[in-house]
């Protein structure tokens, strides 16, 4: 299978087609074994070609963007991993539209380009690790600007249209209604379509105001989310439960600071695990299982994961959990709420 894949892909990828590439550096968690084959595509056309060849030959394949919201198995990924780095961008100042290929990173690349051009609508989503394709896939969202923060703002509000490769292999341009957006949902969850490029419909804005919103949102996130450069993570591990947050249940069960191997429930936010160094997917799976068991025993609630698991996994680690003290200077959500009330 791999030789057939190499023979079919090599004329298109050339030297960009690599073998046995470790995937940990390409994920925000810094965890994961190697891909059998790896192609970092740099244009929408290359992305479409890679997908079409893999589909035609029935080669297992996975498209990787920023590597957020997923855990890659310690035994790696069979078949082809396509790293989407297609990032061509252009701005139409007359129509206030920004066209960009789906592998471009929302922040800083796309957002800075929009703000520098005086176009508003994307500045709300700073600091969230996502490509353009990932943003459309999950209907990227954030709270409206401070101080009110009275509603959630969704990326669908500024999507004009998108170029996609459908699951049956045709390239189409579709409007925003095609995606059937909901909270953390798009039709892409249920169809094997891939976004190749997107056109955002923005509006003229004051760059100074946009940069203020960006600074405020980055500050807000820094108080609640661990910095990815020093505390690698995948964001929230478990889905929200109606009426009570997963983080609150985990915190109430006294599980902040629980560590198995190199994976730890961070004191910053109980629904986020961090890689303290050398963490494996087996450590993460063991920590997930232990948190689920403890919360269900103490509260009756079952926590479901909201992250993706890609590749082949070793059995969960059998290491006994340890509890790590809260690092000096960390302010928890409960402590922030108490300070706000006072």
C-alpha cells in the first residue's frame, strides 16, 4: 500500500514527500508517533491533489492543520498525513473581502493581515490555535468585546463563501449556508468535504479599536489557558455538560494537579491537561480515564471527550497518579470569581 502511495504521490510532491516523520512537533500537545508518509502541501491545488490521490488509491489519510484539539497515538499514523500549509492570501479593498487558503493560521497571520488593512470581523479570534480550515470546521467562536461580553461571536458571521473539495471529489464554491453551522459544529463533521480556501466578508474598522480588542482578548485567554510554548495542551478535554461545566466537576472532585507520567490536569483550568515534559498519549489516556472514573463516582456525571484521537495507541499508562501543588502566581477560576465578587 505504501509503495503504491509513493509511486502515485511522488510525481506531484517530489522531495516534499517524506517517510516516518514524527508528528509531535506538528501538534500543540507535542505528543505523537510518526506518520508513514508525510506531505506538507503549500497551496490549495496541492491539498486537493493529495486528497484525490489518497482517495483514489484508498490510502488511509489525515489532514493536519495546527494540530490542536487532537491527540496522536504513540505508535503513529498509518498511511498519509497531509500537513496543510496552504496560505495564499489576498484582499479586495473595494468589496472588503479577504480570500485565504485553508492552511493559513488564523492568528497571527490572517487576523493581522485584516487589521493592518483596516478590515474588522476577525480580530475577536486572537490567540486560538487554528487554521482557516479548522476555524470553518468547528465554527470558531469567542465572546464579544469587553466589558459586556454579552454574546458569543461565531466565525460563520463573517464567512462569505468557501472553495471545497467534496467527498465525491468535485471542487465547488459554496456559501455559508452550506455549512449548516451550530455551536462547535458544521456539516464538515458529517461529510468528508475539505475546505480549500475561504472568502471572509469584513467591514471597514478602526485599527486602534481592533488592536485594543485583540489585547483584551489575549489577556483574557492568558488568565485561563496555559501558554502553549511552555505548557503544551489541546485546550478543553471534555465536552460541556448542560447546567454545569466539566471543569467545575473536575475541580470539585479535587483533581487539579493530578499527574500521570508527563500529563497533568493544570491548576489554571481543570478541563485542560498539559504536557509537563515527556508526556505520551498513553499518559493522556490514563489521565482521561482516571478523571472520568472519579467524577462519575463522586457526582454521577459522565464526562465525554471533545478532542480527536488519531493513529494507533499503546495501552493507557499504568503509572499511579501524583498530585502536584499549585505553582506560585497561578490564579484559578474559583479564585478569580471570588476576587470579582469582593
